[in-house]
C-alpha cells in the first residue's frame, strides 16, 4: 500500500511519512478547533451540533492541513492535493488531454537532448519541462537556455543520499525521466517513484558493452578494439543495475575496417537522433 502511495504521489519514503503525519495532525487540529467553536455557539439540539461540526471540519480541514504542512516541508504537495480535491468536488471534468511533462537528464554535449527538444517542440500534450544536469558548464545547459527550458544542476550528495531532488521533479509535475547521456546511476528511490517511466539510451547493442564505466567513447573504443562487425543503439527502461532494464528498441549499424571510435560515434549519433525521440513518443502514447 505504501509503495502504491509513493508511486501515485511521486514521493520518497521520508516524504510519505511526513505527508501521512500532516494528514493526521491537520485532521485532529481541525476537529479540535471545530468542537471548540461549537462550545461558544448557542446550539441546544444535538443533531444541529453534529451538522455544524461537519460543516466546520469541511471548511477548516484545508486550512489546518496547509498550516501543518508548512513546518513539515510538505506545503507544495498539499497545495496541489487540495487544489485537486476542490476540482473534484467542484465537479470540474478531469482533463484527459493533460500535458505529459518530461525531464531530460544529461551530463554532456546534449545532441540527443537537442533532438528530443526539437521533436516535441510542436507537441500539444508532451512537453520537455526540465533539463537536469550534474556537470556545470555542460553543453546541454546552453541548449536548454536557448530553448527556454528550466535547468536544474544537481550535486551527488543530495541526489544519492538526500531527497533525490524529488521536490523539484514534483514542482515541475514530471511524468517521465529520459536519460540522454546521463552518467550517474539512478538511485532506487527515483526508480520506485517512476516505475517504467525512466528511459535510457545506450550507444551499443546491450547486453554487450554495457555496465559501469561503459559510456560514450569508452563503449566505441571497446567495440572497435574487439573488431566487431556491427554496433548499434539500445533504448531501455532503467532498473537498479547499469544498462540492464528491459529493452524497448534496438537499431544496428555496420562497422567497416576503416572505422575508428570517432567515426563510430558519429554513426551511433545518427541512429540515436533518428530513433530516440520517436521511441519516447511511442512509449508515452502507448
Ligand atoms: C550518447 O551517445 C548516449 O548514448 C551516451 O552518451 C552520449 C551522449 O551524447 N550514453 C551513454 O553512454 C550511457 N551509458 P549527447 O550528449 O551528444 O547526447
């Protein structure tokens, strides 16, 4: 049940505990204040007292919960949650065409990020809402700036041992995480919050040439050194191991005798740019 709540609300374990605490404290606070107000009202009949108690609780619940959420650091969550409750009770129709927000995680030049941004620029319901990067000065940051997409520069300690930057991902209502040359492993807490919604591209035909230290040029050098006749790209879901999750798509290219790691990099980039945005769109639309 807790696992389901974490996924539904896109929060980690610590935030889930704080949210449940906010519900409990906020609920009892509004109950107490409502009874206290009623003691000052000249009401004689029991059923009117109960009715008033229910009315006061309904009015005071959002306020008490918001009040309690503030010191517990859950204000952003409850603001959104209460907004949704109001919409539901106000009878507003659910928006079935809601925007799907993607965060691209990248560490390098960002040529894949650029292609993905271009591809979805004209989409009416899929938006690249955030670029997450772990390297100050990386090319992908200027690509984001030019495209007017917010960026988030992350640091190791908080990403792996802190809140995994979940509050920021929540603020941007992120639905999918797309890795495009992101070189840090994704912490299990994030994988739990985005089940089957974190996608990676690897510049080789997995399960070969994957794993720790196998990224970018290192992959192509290993492929060339082993005199392979072909290489390619793999798009896969991310799990807790490096380059290991279920494969979604692969495409191949041939390697000639004259190829070097540099020329292979170019061939692979052509394949990546051609397929990655379309495969992402396919996954989301499915
Ligand atoms: C891409 O080739 C991608 O497949 C690779 O990094 C490159 C990033 O290029 N990813 C990995 O090696 C992950 N293991 P880009 O910054 O130009 O998009």
